[in-house]
C-alpha cells in the first residue's frame, strides 16, 4: 500500500551468487573503463613524451574505439552461439594482452597499434557483460544491477586514476598499464574457476547462419531507435574526456599535482551516485531518471566547457555534478535497452550496440581532435566550448528519442 501511494515499486533481494556475479562484472567493467580512461589523464604526459599533436592524440583515443567497433560487429553473429562465460574469458585474455602492449610502447606508432589490439578485444567485453546481466536478472532488478556495474566508472576514478597518475609521476606513463595487467589477471582466474556457465541462450533455437543472425539483428525495426541512441549517448565522454586534463592544466591553470585529488574526490562521490541512480531507476522509472540526468548534464556541460580560471573546490563540485548527470543518463538507458531484444538475440544486439557506440565514440574523439586547437607555447586550448555546444545538442536529441524507446518498454507501476 505504501509503495503504491509513493509511486515506488517493491524491490526483490539479490541472492548470494547474484551478488558475486554483480561484483565480478563490476570489476570487469572497472578494468575495461580504466584502460580506456587512463589515456585521458595521461594525455598531458604522453603527448610531449611521444611528440604527439592533439590530432594524433585524438586518433590514438579513437583508434581503440574504431577497432572495438569492428570487433563488436564481427562478433555479433556469433555472440549467442557460445557459453557467455567462455566468450567473456576469450576476449578478456586478449584485452589483457593488448594492455600489456600499451605498457611496452615506446613510440607513437607502437602506442597506436597497441590501442588497436586492446580495442579489438576490450570493445566486446562490455556487450558480453550486459548480455550476462540480462540473462541472470529480471527487468525489475536491472536498474540496480546497472547501477552497481556503473560504479566501475567511479571506482576507476577513486582507485584507478589517482593510483595511475601517482605511478606515472613516480616512474613514467607506462607504469599504469602494467598495473592494470597486474589486477586484471587475478580477475580472469576468478571468472574461470568460480563463475558458472551462462548458457540459457543455448537452450533455445538458434539461426543456422551466424551472418544471417547478424543481418537480422541489424535490420530488426524494433532495435533501430536503441541503436541510434547508443551512438548518441557516448558523444560527451569521447569528446570532452580526452582533453579534460589538458583543459584543467592549460585553461583553468591547475597544476598536474592536483589532478589525482580531483579524480579521487569526484570518484568517491560518484561511487554512491551509481547505486542511488540504479535504485531510483527501478523505483521511480527509468525514463524519468533519464530526463533528470539529461537536464543536469546539459547545465553542467555548459558550465564546465566555459569555465575559466577557477579554484580547485569549484572544479571538483562541477565535476561531481557533471558525472552525476552522466550516470543518471547512462544507467537507466542501459536498463531500458536490455529489455528490447529477445533471449536469442541479446548477445548480437549488445555486440552491435557496442560496435556502434565505439564507432560513434571514435568519430567523436577524432572530430574533437580537429576542433581543439593547441596554442603555441603551451597556452590554453581553443574551442573547448564548441565541444560543449555539440554535446548539449546531442543530449537534447537523445532525450527526445529516449521517449520513444520508453514507449517500447512500458514499465509497470
């Protein structure tokens, strides 16, 4: 009765094994996101060390995304034909190998090649994680599941980025990649020995040809809006994040030594935001939460990209609110998307979505690299606010399209 009066829905408790699965999937996301994100804060060190221009740096970021997009598309036809646990382990091993190559890179071409290898394997892992989460958890629990998995982003800031920056300052920019390998290997062993096979998809009738499976998934009319939104949602991250540290150092005039503090405090705050957003999505509606997140994101992007010289406290507050808005969009969107495909196409749907997301992200990073102009002599970055304008427009378009996705997946009250 109370739940009905407040508009909230009763929550179902997780089992012990479900908690274990959430923990291991979250850690996987942590390692994958950290590997991608680490390039951004290291940008201020990597660019001068390898004599890279902003355009080359944007290409190094987008190379990961493009290769991840290719592998996701190629994997889509086969994604529902194997035990999802085995598929996850295969790509995770390749991801660890690619990260090791990044740590060994000594030149820009070597780093570029290493990022391509890492993207080929790492780009598929996220889609397998989503397929496993969808197989093991009903829709009324997925907001919370996505909330916890989403905290991997925050954890990468709380534990990963400050530690990585410390290691980079203590030794050089190669050290963080070796550290990722060191923590990723034990996670792979835990999955191999303790995670149960995920084979619900194998109990159902599969299409004979994997290529036709891919084609039917791509051409399914019900999936089109979700695919379009998948391309629009990562625009902000791929455009703004690669140049975030350079913007803070060159435009806001903060020192490199303050960056770990910014990432640490921001991450600590957002660790609590992810689960809270997930609970709100399940209790008050995923589309309603997405609307709130979009409004907050638009406001904070406008402030962030036009920020001049500011105090450290101001930068931290803006960052926390910006990431709160981002989380409040990503988590309910992912939860809604998981309800769209049927069981026999979940792997393919998620793989195609991940592929499109990576392609869109790669284009976004490349475009950002061409828009940003580095002032001679280490001066402020020019046109960073232009990126903010693009992100705001894409956010508003995403909100309009998400309404129609929400209509496809009506949530019971």
